[in-house]
């Protein structure tokens, strides 16, 4: 009985992680500018890879693998927003334009 519960949990984590990764990939291809693409990659990609790591950790049934998967998940959650912010600032300084639909440029010097 416990094996079925673990299998269903792992399957749900795998499917949801794959869907978030798919959303991130679609966002990278469909969104209009570098800033919105970065947002899609950092948010949906982080959640997708975190769920996939969690599924691997639970499926292994070993506490050491689960601990490594959780450490990787927390590493993603802590570093993805910072790296996306720094990349967006570098892209803005390099002169990449915002999309035409963008209304406010918060990084523009006054």
C-alpha cells in the first residue's frame, strides 16, 4: 500500500514538474523581450526543476539522496531570483529595449 502512495506522489511531482518546465520553455519562445523571457525561465524553470528534484529524491527511498535533492531545490530557490535580477540589470545597461507593451521602466535613470 505504501509503495502505491509513493508511486502516485512521485508521478504527480514528475508531471507537475514537467508541466512547469514546459511552461518555462514556451515562455522562452513566445514572450516578446529579454526581460519577460528571463522571468519565465527563472520562475517556472525553478519550480519545474525543483519538483523534478523532489520526485527523484522521494523515488530513491534513500535519505541521503532526498537530502541532496532538497539541498538542490533550496539552492535553486535562493539563487534563481538573484541571478535573474542581475542578468536583467546587465541587459538593461547593455541597452536591450523593453517590449512595446511595457509601460514603466523602473531602471531608467531620471
